């Protein structure tokens, strides 16, 4: 057993490759004993080295030792792509494990889950002869790789219970979300739940499977969940992306404009949010900064509506402006009423006035203007 989990482990892993195979296996077995579901996880650097070494060791091992190593590393639920790639290609290993489960019944699967035999459950999830009862058990007892294999298995019909369980487990699992959006068992209730978690580029796939009433309801629920999502991001500070990363993702299509504006609103990145809106609409940065300094909401209201930004994202963005300059935010209900009734003619008039520079709005609305926060003026000595 090695003395600790961090630097000594990494130092040993770096030296393991210089040893003969039997010595490598003995050392890796010792390292394996330190990692588990209730113990500290190895560092990303240690995981990468461990992954490389185990993927190198597995093929020449005798079958019984290969099965032991596959099950042991599968139980850790670490990100080891090389190791699992080798396991997936190992027909003898897959056959050996499959022979032990000639009949994949629910009680056996539940017991495998308790033992963290996730290699076994993942192989069983790919079988064509799965019963609905076995699929239910896999949805409950399997790890992330197991449920992804189950969701991609077109030979099994998922029960209402299993599908609902998979939707619950898909909250932070994009590959599983993609698979569920394409499953034939998708019902309106599951679609509404998925609409709360899937990124914008998947919502089109999700909505095309539903009738118009179900689509409207899913869109409404997804929109109403935005303020809570922003509040969670702000409280837990779980968004680590920089403004540069977010803008790059929008340009490459890996993140939608709405998702980018959500991140900016949650992290109070006012200037990047305004710049991104301007880039989308072709409005120069200096014009936008001047409009921001005038403290009026109308230009940004029109810009948000012009790019079809969700109303709750827009309200959160205005709140972000106010927090940034320590000013009281306008009443969200008034903002929503104005935003919902904004017409194409009003949008175009505001954008024209914005491009023309400082001055009064080109189109006067019946509602009184709402002030935007102004930066504090610091006296210069």
C-alpha cells in the first residue's frame, strides 16, 4: 500500500512504466486499493497516468486478471477513457463477463449495483434480450456509463418508470440527454422535465416530437426555471468560464446566445453581455457603452427582443446591471409587461435611435421609461 494519495502516487505512476509487467500489476493493484467510492479521488494528473498504464497492462493479462482489473477500475467510476476503450474492444473479456449473466434478472442487477460491478451492468445494458424489469433495475442500479448504454439500446422498450428515472439522472449528463431526446418512449411530461435541463441546441430536437400545446408548455416551464438557475449559479459559483471562453463557444456553436447571456447575467459580466448583443446585431461597442452610460433600459430591451432573448434572461440581465452599479432594480413585473408587448416597429425604432447616438428615443411608448443604473462618479483631485 502506498503512503498517500497525491504526490507519492503520481511519482510512483511515473515510474511504473519502467518496471516489468508483473511488477507493474503489483504496484497498480496497490494503488488501486487506495481509491474507492468513499475515499479521496486521485488528481486529474494521477488519473491520466493511471489510465495510460492500465490500458497498456490489460491486453496481455490472463483473462481472470483482466476481469478483476476491469471490474475494479469500473467500480471507481473514474474518467478513464483509454481503459474503457480497451475493455470495449476486448471481445474475450466481454464474453467472459456475459457468460456469468445468462439471464439478466432484476434481483441480480440490483445486487451487482450494490457491489459496484458496473462493468457487468454496462455489458448487460447492451443486450438485445433485456426485459422491461431488467431495464428498470439497470436504470436504478447502474452507473453513468450503464444508463447511457441502456438509453442507446434500441432493442429494449423502457417502461414509464425507467424512462422517468433516466430523465432524473440526465440533469448533468449531456450524452444521456441527447439519447433521451431521441427515444421513442418520450412523452409530454418527460419532455417538459428535459426542457429544464437540456441546452438550447437540443430543444429543437425535443420539441419536434411534440404537439404545439406540449411545446408551449415545455417552453413556459423552461423559461420560468431560468431565474432559479441563475440564482443557483450565483450562490454556488459553479460557472468558471471566462467571458472569452463564453464568446468563443457562441462563435463555434457549442453554446447558444441565450446560454451565454444567462452566464453573463449570473456572474454580473455587464460589459461582455452588452458587447455580445452588439456583435450579434452589428452595433459598435462605443455606441453601446455610451447608451449604457445614459442609464435607459429601452435600447437594451429592444436589442434583447431583436435576438429573441427569453424574457426571464432579459430581466436577470437588467438585475445584473443594477447589481454591478449598486442601484435598485426595476420591478420585474413591469419589465416583463413591457417586454411582452414590445412590437417590431418599436424594436426597429429603438435600434435606429441607438445607432444614431445620444438623443431621445425615436419612438415614444405609452409606458414611462425605466431608469438604468449609472456608474458612480468618482471626483478627480
